[in-house]
């Protein structure tokens, strides 16, 4: 029992500790086009009223400030939430007893992790977005592009029959060929390890992954624009819609919004409507 708690402790504290490093890395590097796209998707999700309602509930339930933590305060909070089950039972004995009757060890940490996973399921958010969503929940910021998900994940997965580890590339609908090729140097570093555990042909692995990727039809929201001019026009329209939407949320009238955004007054409603559609349709897949 204590071993499980120690493992959970290390995972949560490690994640919280890494977020500052991710922010520092982000300050020194420029986001890639894919990271800008992912950040745009995450921002759209944070504008959804139902998502914000869950965020407010989540922060209130676990003592997270509305404006987010400072780094040192977040680490203190992480240590406090990882408490001994006996101590928590003394603090809230009825709830602890009810969970014990269900055969569950009830601690603030368990409840935090379960509620976080439930929140992801509610909005159909894939596991690869967990760190980016948690970073927003804890710090109320979208400034660390290095915490955003990767288009390709590389992992060792044991074979169902032999149990031998196989290097696998997990790809998503937004994965492109160049994303896989960018991993080539990393794959080469694993070459010796893999050969010692079954002699897997690295080049065959890469070729097979690319062939599988070519058979995937990306969802319309992640298809690349045909030209740079089209991308710039689309991003400009999105930014105008975002600004118009936020100004409307702050109680500005259409005339004030039109002047601030630089559009005709008759276009304000259209920009806001389009932005609302994007908010409702966004998926962190």
C-alpha cells in the first residue's frame, strides 16, 4: 500500500517540477508551426463555457487559486495533497469510511488523479494532452509550448506473446511524414537496445510506420492550407474572431468592438458566431 502511494507521489511531484523547466525551455525556443496549432486548439478549448465551468469546479475542489499558482506555491501544494491515508481519514472520516467500504484507498491524491482523468474523458481529451491541460489548470497559462503534445510518441511496448520489448511509434491524425523522420536520430539511439532484444530492423520499422501513416486521412481541421497566403488569412480571421468574442464577453457593444478589431460593424456578429462554432467543435484528440 505504501509503495503505491510513493509511486503516485513521485509522478505528481515530478510533473509539477517539470512544468517550470518546460516554461524555461519555451522562453528560449520558438514554437514550431505544429505547436502553434496545438496551442490554438487548447486556447479554443479554454474558451468553452462548459470547460471553464469544470475548471472552476476542479480548482475549487483541490484548492487551486483562480489565477493559478506561482511555481514555489504549486510545489508546496503538490506535497500537501500527497498525504498519508490515515491523516486524511482523521480529517474526513465519513468520506474515508465510505470509500473504504467500496474497497478503495481514499486520499486527496487519488481523488485528484481520478477527477483529472474524468475531466479528460468528459471532453474527449486524449492522454497526450494531459500535461498541457494540467499545466493550464495549475498555472492558468498557455505560455509553455514545450508542454504541448507531440505528433509522434516513441515507446517500448512488450509483445503480447513473447513479452519482448518492441519499439513502437504512436501516431495521430495530425502526424506528418516529417514528424516521423524527425525522430530518426532518436530511433538510432535505441538501435543497440532493440537489437539486443530481438534484432528488429529499424529501417523496416520506419518504412512500415510511414506506409501506415500514408493510409490515414487527416481530419479536416488539421489539413495544411494550400498556400502561405491562405494560412495567414485564416489565422488573421481567427484572431479577429477571438478578439471580438472576448470584447463581447467584457460587455463592449458592436460599435466599440468594430473599432477595436478593425472590422465593419456589420461583420462583428459574423466573426463572433464563427468563433463560437470553432469553440464548440474543437477536439483535443
